[in-house]
């Protein structure tokens, strides 16, 4: 049944439709606005779940691939000027969507976190309508990023997350929200600019396809992921295209470096991480849920899909550096998290630390590592979403999230504290909760090639225990200050997303095959490339 | 660079030299005079010298127009302008040494570049001769090959005319220009001579 | 050269129809302005001017149609009048359409916002737009240095008057004076360069220059360098490329807002058109053995483009005045518009015109729209400062939304015309492997986020001093929405426009045929 | 040095003097006049090329005629602008035209 | 023999896990009912464990293994599975029995706590994790449970979360044991990549390391063994990671019993025993294990001599006894170690529960404030006494037999180790004597009111004491010189045949052992038990030594200086680095762009001629730079 529906586009564009519909609802009808926003947030989640159920790893999601020639831009290639004797010369922008073992988990993650964030948005107290419109727009961007199979389309979706996020931070954040929003915009804008440069380098050199038509050869350039992958993997590609035009090895290296920087900013990679500290501390909790839960993962996803899979040679060459950077991320973030007094800042640094593990997985160059990277992304997405959900709840009640100002909350808010503790334990990689699986797989994957780096990297697990316990216990254990004595624990509405997220974290921790089975075969093509790259 | 200067001292060159000196002196003086009117007048001197040079270059009609337009129209217009805006700040033409020094350096550099280019150019031997009846030929050209720009110039002049009037005329309500001279006659009269050319 | 003396025939006037229409409308409206009694509002002149623009546009469209039928019939789709003194081809026609359309938008927008107490010479203000466009059109479609120069001056002199039209404000006159001096100097430079070109080749026809320039390069390269660099400097002044840009903010700020818009779009576009005409017909052939003159010329353009992009956005960072900010953004955008030409025509890059005109069109829309919004806001806030935008989201939500779209387009965010325009230009840059230029373009784009979002910040994140709703006059509102909608449409569906342009325009017939 | 070179050099001198005038003169009218000087220098160039350049022809002279006309029109508009401005500011000093800044 | 119950061994952890789930889901409102549910679950587990053990008592029952696919990683399947061997059966019984008794005991001990259901939920999870750990058939599953055990102990140590000490102790326990866990993790990673087929299960380990297949190099084997041992060091509180164990006394006393007797700390010993194949393949690793064990034993015993907290003394005694077990393991006598683990579980649980009973009565843990309680709490005193004697190694109590096995193994390994072990035995007897005499005999030193109100604990608490006391007496007889049933049974499955009868009996050992324990008890009586003996007698005689012992050899302080503070300093330094250098660089870029903008704005001074000058300069530079270079 799903085969007939453009389910991927539905997932991506349902929120957009929702946003447009919301625009027509009068400002005052708060209940209606919220209800519709929730409906349009849950709809793609349901679709994604349906997709997950229908997905067959062996087919690699081919059944759902969508392709539409969106734009075909003539490049005015006239006689006497043409390369390869081509008679027509075009730039194609295809609308291509696809799903495979790598993107499916992240799509699901997006659905879950976005839905939970939508539920958590009851905390939002002003400008409902605009908030939900932007919130829905953001979702379209996020889904699109994970589903796009064309570099240009990917870029457009990538950029589409930028603007709503800017507003969401800038309007509904805390005290210095504007600063954070500005920094987010400029820093991420820089990242996507770098990414665009790399993408265009790839498209303009390796994105070609030659089609023989009646009137002669038709040369076209497109950002289609499949075309690029095929050309970059084909040793004869350079000969097919007018030799000098094809991507040289040094340019490949440059493109890879650019991609590392571009996605490194998003990830965030040390030393490009400072912007996200501001966002984590200044944005409203539901927004940070999205940000920390999904947006950071776009970096991991992009690096894997476009850096690792398109340019395996370069990945191989860069792997030691990436692994080292990953370890730096892990240890640096963890050590810094150990001394933070602000819980949100601690979480921010812990995110840096955890995303370092993703890098390790990517640098592992084997399926275990890749799976670990994706698993860690999903798991960290859920955990950090949960943590920030709690942060929001706590802030709403206590007006602070500083570790040294809080304490003993377990007496006043036992439920929230319990969830917080669970989330913290998941964050420090406790087996049985989802965090462990991703970390274990990443370490496992990398260990084969760089055991010493892993040995240093596991220190991060130790530090994570230190800072998580320091933070969580500092807030929940100990004596309860008098001013917090009258606090009331969460209402059902607030508890619902917490329970859902916790349940997922436990489920993924106990039975990881839920995700890993879907991921199976997702990396086959890339691994083949990597192996042949090793052979060369 | 200067060692291969071998100039034939012909009559033409002598005339050129004289006129060139006049033109340069006029221009230099124009820049150095203190009084604005003097500046304008010395520039007019330069323009006249240029007209002489045009004659040397077998461009009699151009020379004629040069005298008519530059000396007759533009300079007079400027002097009108100077009169109308006559003011007290006569002697204050001093005191920006930095700007002047830098500008001088810049202009010298530019001149150096130009001079180098001119010196290093190898001009081909002229082919063809200018027709004897200059004015006639120019007229023919204007009405054939250059008919379109010619027509456009008429539009341009009309626009300039209208624009100048519109700008310079006093607005009945907004006229708070303190102590401006009664400049009702400031219509750019000299232009009307050119105006006649519009078909 | 002088073997055949061509003269203008009656038949040729058909090809000059758009220009003639504009001239005729100018004169008729001028007379009307004189004849009409004072009490009648001069808006009628504005509507007349609009009509003239549309009529001229219709004729241009007709020409385009004619040319395409010729092409189908196997005839060459262009027409040289008087041995190239005037040239009717698709390059010119397309640009003419852009100029006419842009001017029409601007005039329409100004019909809602122009106030008599500010611009006492309202009648002149409206009908003088027509000769200015006429000048721009001439610049776009001539193959002769003299004609090009006259067109440039026609546009220039008319613009001086228009800039000074806000007679009630001293800044208007100051802006006009600065513009006169800059424009005059620029003309002198351009002309000086032209004189050298003429001297080295013995022709004022671009085709003639192109024929002889190769020889000249071989004979005296320094002279040719000088000729072209003088031209480049002159045009850089006209286009306000860095470091020749400093006058632009002053002039833009002082001029009446519609004129600012006009200067930013039409005057700039016309200068580009002329630059294209000259470069494609002459610089392209300026090569000889053992010289890299041609490469150097294009390198100079690239450097200027890069400098303009960086300096433009950096300068705009700290601007508090909306018009100055947009002026400096115009500097950056001029740099971007220069890129396609600066990339040269090579095996891998022949789409320079498509890239150029698409971005120009997008720029026209976003610029005209943005200035219309500025005019509306300035009318309400009595100031052109950015702070006038404060709380616009509450005061005029739809206008704020439109402005958001326009600003996103200026910033090059998807999915807008500005984004695709930039994307095409970037693609060209990358295809020719000029990665440094692409990097500069991207860097300037990123910095520009900061710049443009100062509008957003004001509109959404700040409360205004007054929470009074802003009234948007109908014609201006119409323009704002046309611009916003077209901007979005250009982002989603650039295909029709590009296909159309590609179908009409052809390098061989428009640029390379004599 | 040929005659042509001499003429061109003279024109270059005049052009640069005009430019210098534009850049340094305080009086706005003199600035306008300096622009005229620059344009005149170009005219000299054109006329000299018309005689001594390759393909000696009258085109250069015609060009210079157009230039002169345009220069005159420009001067007229310039003066008009200046007068309009003078009414507001009561000065023709270029360095006092600095209300538009930053 | 039919092995019905082994097949359903997975139910053993499932009962308490279900209890945990129910209790968590129902929340606090359940109260006492929850406690009963948890107790019932642990009873079920115990019954199942007994049944399993019973069916394995017969000769050479087959090992039973069951597994499911847990995770497919890169084409290799990681399993979750369980395996029932005689060793696991033994452990199952120990764990479930102690857990059951602790549950019963806690019903009374914790009855006034408002979070009683939370407590029982934690205990249930703890039990479940430990059972899972015991049953695991491969290292990965073991690791998962291993960590869960750690987290449960953390939760329970910090159960009284309002106390800052409890918070600190919980944190310390988790972090310190985690150091060991990382070792284990790396060991698993190493094994994964070096084992044939990436196998992690014990059977494969046995096959690989027993067959001398040279699949792994010697040094690698040693490394793996040491890393595994690092994990055991952390969990079992061996030096240098022992610091958390005494602090863990901040938890409720039943938890101390659970941790010290059956779950947490036993896990380390169990791990080494379970992976003994690896250790046997590396003599060096064995030596390290033996040395660490011996050192820990005497070191902790020495500290135990000077502690004043009743639970801390017991805690150090646990550390010390675990050292014994490690010593035995290091000496190659896994069976002896398991035997000691077995007996130790009973008497240590007994001691803790008895101590809990005392604390319950007097609401203090400081032995200097106790005294003479034997008169008020007869049953407690008697059972405690039995436990103390067993711990001291007085025949024929169980401790004697197991300690003898250990000593014998040590002697076989090296006389020096044996000597250390004997001295430790002396210390053990001494501090137990001190403890007993100070608490139960003499006169009360605490507040009179407390003493007067101190009374025997209720039946729910004393019954487990009695049961444990009985077991303490009886448990030793499974392995005596005349009955070597236990090692044979243990070896019957999995562990291999040749290590059966590892100990062997030796008169010297028996003599030394008995002598040491009696001497220790005598010494204890002389110093603390006699009429008029002062609490601070020892401190008065050798203040410096006592001080060092009281301060636990300053290990905590040392760690604080060596690790905790440097980490904090590093963190703060990096924080500054992050803000000043990394973010500073970002700000610098931003500022310089801003500055460029400012410069640009400064150029826009409104002075037209300045603009012109800038333009001219630009033009000249442009021409010279681009065209000029061709003519230079």
C-alpha cells in the first residue's frame, strides 16, 4: 500500500502543509492552534512508523524512492564551446527522496523528538501561532534533510532549518536569546556555506551524466546522490568526462575537508562548538530538545552520507584525524562538563562529548562503527531530548537550572527526579539503556584500527559518570531548600512525553535489534567502496 | 626612458609646444589661484589653447565648437554660478595638506602609468587621410552613421534643460534659502544654442 | 570603413519603436505637466509614465517575438541599424524588459508614497524617469562607443535631476551633487578608456574594435591595458564596486526612495549591460601571443567583484539607516552580478548571461520590494532608520511577512529567487574552478545574514515605539506583494524563466556575431 | 616621440590635473570645472587619434563633438543642482557637504 | 538426568525484574504491599535456584545454554544468553538466599521508611541484575548486568538521598567501580577482535585458552586477563580501588549485607572465576592477582583494626576477605576462592544483619558509644558472635574450612603469600574480637537513655539472623579434608578436571591458621574484652600507627590530590581555554569583521573628496598589481 503513496514526501511536507493551514487560523484560537500543530506533528511520525514497519532492509528502501525532475536548467552550451562533443548541456535539479538504513532511524528519531517537543511546548506562553508555524516549518526541514537524495535538495532542506530555528531561539529563548540566535545563524550559515561549496565542487565535476540522444550526446550535471556515488566510484569516470574537468584527488581532499568542517560545525566538532553552548543555554527547552535531539544529528548524518560514502578514499586518509578529533571531543567535552555550574551548559558539553563518539564510529571504517555512529545519534537524540524536557519542567518550577542553586528535588519532585536520574544514567552509557549500545558499537568498531584511541576515549565514559552524577545528584539529592518545598510534581501532560521517551530509551537499550536490523544493508554500498579503496 | 627622445622640430611641433604650454599653465594656474573667478578664467585659457591644438590637428569644426561651447557656454555658466553663490569664504582655500599630498601622489602615479603606456606604445603608421572639407564630412557622418546618438543627444539636452530649470527654480513654499541672491535668470541660456539642433 | 554610408530609414524606426515611444511620452507628459493647472494632482503624470513604460514594454515584447520568428525562419535573430550603431537583439531586448519592468514597479510603488511637500517637482519627477530608462535601453542595445556613451550620459544626467528631486531636504541636493561629481568623473574615465580603444583600433564600432584589438595587443600591450583599466575604473565607479563605492550610501540615502531603488536596479543594470557589450565584443578578443592581458582583465573584474562583496557586507554591518544598509548591500550585490562576466567565456562556462540576468531579475524584485517597504515604513515612522521597522510584525504583519521573504532572498536563503540566482552564479564559479571567488561569495553571504537579519530582528524581536498599525497605500502594497510573490516563485520555479532566456538568448548570435 | 605621443601626453597631463582638481578643490564650481577639464583632455585624445591613429578618420572628431555637448549639459545640470543645494546650505564648499555620512 | 529447571533458569532474574517493574510502575503508593511483592519474587527465585541446584547435584549434569540474538553489529551477531553450570548454580543459591533473607529482614528494618517500595524495587533490580550476571553465558551479557549491578548498588547506597554523605558515597561507588568497568570493557573489545569468530561466550573462551591454540599471543592474553582483573578489582573493592566500599556503608544496613555478601563484591570474584581459563593461560596475570589479593587482604585488615564505625569495620573485613579470595584465585585455586565466597556470603551477611539489628536498636554506628549490648540483645549478640568466630577462622565454623583452603592454595603458590595470609588471619581475629567486645560486652559508653531503650529486634529481623547463623556453622562442611565434594562438583562442569582438589590438606596450614585466629582473639580479649579495658587503649600506646590506620593510610586524601583535584583544575583550565581561546577566536573573527565594517563606515565620512582619493588609490593599486606585474 505504501508503495503507491509518495510517503517520503508526505512525511517531509505534512508539517509544511500544517504550517500553511495554521496561518489561516485566527490568532486567538489557542486550543485549536495547538491541537492542529500536534496533529500535523504526529501525522508524519505515524507515517514514519508505517514506513519503518513496511521497510525491508534488503531492498534498501528502493521501494519508496521518489524522483521528480524539478528543474532542468540549460547551460547555454553552443557549438564550438562544448565539452565532450555534447550537443546539450544542462544543470539538473532533481527532486529525489529516498530512505535507507541510515536515514530511517533518524527519520523516526525526528518524528519522536519533534512530537515530544510539541507536547512539551505547553511551556510556551507567548505568540503561539507564530511558534507553531515555525515549529512545523522546522520539521519539514529536518525530515527533508534525512530523506533527500539530491545534494541540492539536501542543502535546501538544510537551510530551511536555519530560519525557523533562528526565530525559535530568538523569540522564545531566555535572557540573551538574541545573541544566541544570531550566533546560531551566522555560525551555521557559515557551515552550510562551506557545505554548499563542497557540494558544488562535487556536482560540477562528478555530478555529470551523459545520455546519448538522437541529436547527440546530452551532458547534464546534477546533484543526484546516486549519480555522484556512481561516478565517484567509477575509475573510468574521469575519462568519460573531459579529463581536466573531473574532480582531481587533491580537490577531493579539499572537498572532504570542507565537508568535515561544514558538518563538524553542526555536530559540533571541537573547536567549532561554542555556538551550541549558547543555544543550549539560551533557547527554550522544547527548542533545545529539537536542536540537541535532531539538528546536531544532521551533522553526523551528513558527514556519513556525503563525506564518508561519497569520498571513501578521503575518509580512509582522514580516519586517524577524525578518530583523534573524536577522542578530543569526548574528553574535552567531558572534562568541561565536569566543572560546569549550569546544568544546561553541562548538558551542552556532554553533547559535545557524546557526539565525539559518533565521530569515532565514522572513523572506524567498518559497519560496526557506522552502525554505532547512527545508533549513538539516535540514542543521544532521545536522551538529550528527555534531559531538556526535564530541564524545562524544572525551570518552570524553580526558575533556575544551576546545579549549585538546586538540591534535594527528589523530595519535592520524585517523578521528575526519577526520570532525570534515568536519563542521566542513559547518558552515561548504562547498559540496558540506549546510550550504551551506540557507545559500545562505536568503540567496538574503532577498536580494530585504533585501540589506543579507544582506550583514551573510554575515559570519556568515566568522566561522563562523574559529571552526570555530579549534576543529577547535585540537583536531586541532598537537602531540599525551603523555597522549593511547595513545588508540585509534573502534570500528566508533562509526564507523558517523559514516559514515552524513557520507554523508548529503555526499549532501545534492551532490544537494539529494533534499530540495527533496519540499519542492516544500509552500508553495503559504502563498505564495498571502502574495501575497494583499501585495495587500491 | 627619456634617452630616445628624438623630436623633429618642425613648425607644427613648435606650435604644439606653445599651445601645450599654454594649456598646462592655464590648468596649473587654475588649480593654484586663490580666487574662484581667477580659476575659472584661467581654465577658459586652457580651453582656448585646446581649441588651438584642435586646429593644429585639422579639426577646425571641433575647434570652433570648443570655443563656442567651452569658452562661450560652460565657462560663462560657471562664472554665473560663481557670481550667484558669491560668498565670504574666499581665502579659505587652504589647510588640507594631507588630502592634497595624497591626491597629488595618486594623480602622479596615474600619470606615470599613462605616460609609460604612451611611451611604450608603438603607434602604427596612420593609414588614410582626413578629408579636406572637414565640416561637411562631419555633418554627413552625423546624419548617417551617427544619426541615432545625434537624436539621443537632443533628448539629452531637452532633459538637461528641463531638469536644470526644475531644480534651480524656487519653490514657492519651501523657499527658505537664507539670503540667496535673486537668481531667477539662471536658466542655462547658453544651451539654447544647442537646443536649436533638435529636429 | 566609410565605403557605404548608411542612413536611417523610415523602416528602421520600427526597430526604434520602444525608444521612440519613451521619448514621445516624455515630451507629451512634459507638455501636459506645463499645461495642467496646479490644483490637479501630478499623480496623473505618474500614471502616464507608467503607461509609457508599459507601451514601450509591449513594443519590446513585439521585437522579441519578431526575432524569434526570424530565427525559426532561418534568419539571423538580430538587427544592426547603421552598421551596429544600434542593435536590436535578444540580449538588449531582455535587459530592456527588465529595465522597463523594474521601472514600472518602482513608479507604481512611488505612486503610493511620494509626497508633494517632499518632492515639489512631482510632475518632472515622474516623466523624467522615462528618458532615464531610455538611456538605460540605449546602453543595453548599442554596438557603438558613441551611442553607448550617449545612452550612459542620458541615464546619468537624468538621474542627477531625479536624485535632487527631494528639494525640501538638503540631503537630496547634497546627494545629487555627490552623484554629479562621481558620475562625471566616472564618465571621464570611461571616455578616456574609450578614446584609447578608439585610438588603438581606429574604430568606434565595437565589432571594428574587436577585429583590430588583437593586433593592438601585440603592438602595444601597455596601451591596451591602460584603455581597459580606465574603462574598468570608470565602470567600477558607476557600479559602486569597492573601493569605488563610498559615494553610494550617501547618494542612496539622500535620494528619494523610489529613485534610490531606480539607481540600485536600473542604473546598475544598464552599466552592466554596457560593460557586457564592451567586454564581450572587445576584451574577449584582446589576446596575442605572450600576453596574459585577457586573463588579467578578467582577473581584475574578479578582484573587484570579490572586494565589492566583502566590503559591501562588512560596511553594511554597522549601518543604522535602512537605505544606507541597502545601498551597501547593493555594493555587494553588484559584486555578485559582476561574477558571471568576470568568469570569462570558456568551454565550461558559457552561461554567463543566464546567470547574470537571472540574478539581476531576482535582485530587481527584492530590491524594488525592499525599497517599497522602506518607503512605506519611512512614511509611518518619519525616519528611514532601521528602528522604524521595530515591531513591524505587530503593526503590519503581512508587510512584515513580505519583507521577510525579500530579506531572505537578499540573504540568499532558500527557497527564493536570490537563492537560485546565487546558486547559478556559484555553480558557474565552481565550474571554472575559481574556488576562491566562490569562497568569497559564500563568506560574504554568511556575513550578510547578520546584516539582513537586522531587519528581521527589528520586525520580530523588538517592540516598536508606537504600536500603531502601518498603513500601506494600495499601489505600494501591490508592488510589495508582486515582488515577494515573484521572489518566491523564482525560487521554486526558475525553470520557465531560464528556459525562456535560453531559448531567446544565444552566445553566437547575440555576442559573437558582428 | 611622435606627434601623437606628445598629444597623448599632453592629454594625460590635463586629465590628471583635472582629476587633481576634482579631488582637492574646495569650491564646488571649480570641482565641476575640473571635470570639464578631464573631459576636454579626452577630447584632445580623440582628436589627436583622429588625425594620427590608424584609420585616420573623422570619427574621433565626431566623438569629441558629442562629448562636448554632453559635457555642457552635464555642467548645466551640475550648476543647477549646486544652486538648489546652495539655497539650503548657503555654501559651495565641498567639504561642508557632509550631512550624509556613516 | 533431565534438566527441566535449568532450562527455565532465565526465570530466576525475571521474577525480581518483574517485581521491580511492578513496583516502579505502581509508584510509591504501593507501600508495604510492594515490599511483600518483592519478597515473594525473591522467594520464587530462591526456590527456583534451589531446584536448579538440586537437579545439578547429581553427577555430571550437562551444562545448559540458551541464547537469543541481541544485536547484529556489522554482520556479527552479539547474543544475550544464559548458561547453567554447577558454578552458576552455586552462585544462584547464594545470591537468591541472601537476597531473600535481606528482603525478609528489610520488611521490618525499613518498615517506617516512606519510600519502602522504592527500596524494595531497587533491591529487586539489584537481585535481578546479579542473577543475570551469574547466569550470563558470555562476557557482553555479563558486562550489561555488571553495570546494572553497579548502578543498583549506587542507587541503594544513595538511598537516603537527603544525606550529603550518602550522595557522596553513592557517587564515589559508581565512579570508582566504573574505572574497573572500563578495564573490563576494553578487555571485551580486545577479545571481540582477537577471538575466532568474535566469540565472547565462556565456552569459546574455554576452547581457545585451554587448547593452547596460540590464537592469542601471550602478552595479549596477559593484557586481557589483567584488564578483566581490573574490572574485578573495581567491583570487589581490591586495592587500589577499594575506597568506595567502606563509604558504601552510608546505605541502609540490609543493603550492606547484600552488597558485601552476595551481590556487588562477589561479582568480581565470580568474574575471575568464570573467566579463569584466561587467567590460567597467563601465569603473570595470576601472579598479579595473587599479589593484589594478598596485599589487599592485609592492608584492609590493618585498617579494620582501627575503625570505630561498626559497619566500616565489617566493610574493611569484607575487603580483606575478598583479598583472600583473589589470593586464592591468583594461586590457581578457583574452587577455594568460590568456597570462601560461599561461606563468606553467609557469615558476612549474618554479621551485617546483626550489626543492622544493633544499629536499629541504638541508632548509632559508632562502637565507642556502644557496649554491653549483649545483655539487651541476646540473640543478636549470639549470632554476631558466631559470625565473628567464623570470620576469624575458628574451627569448625565454615570460615575455618574455607580459609584453610585459601591458605593452602597460597602456600602452594608462595610461602610469602602464605605468611601474609596468616598475618591477615591474625588481624582478622583481632579486629573481630575488638568489635565484639566493644559492642556487646562491658558497660555502655553511650547515652544511658539509648541503652535503656535498646531492645532485641523483631522476628522478621532475627529469623534471618538465625538462619544465617545456622548456615554459617554448617556451610563449611561441603569441603573438608574428609569430604572434597565441593571442588569436585564445581569442577564437574566447565571449570575443568585438573583443578579438583586444588587445596590438598596440610597440617602446617591448619596449625598456622588456628593459631593465628586464636592468637588474634586472645589479643582482642586482652586489649578490649577484659574488665577495665579502654576503648582507646591501642591509640594511647601507638598514636601514630593508629592514626594512620584510622585515616585508612590516607588513600582517599592521596586520590583527592592525585586525581580529583587535578581533574577539577584541568576542567577549570579548559573552561577558561574554551571561553578565552576557542570562543575568543570566534569572537575575534566576528570582531574583526565588525572592525572591518567599522573601518568601512569610517571611510564614509561624507567627504566626497576622501571617497575620490580612496577610489584613486584603489585604481592605482589595481592597475599596478594586476597589469603592472607584467611590465615589471
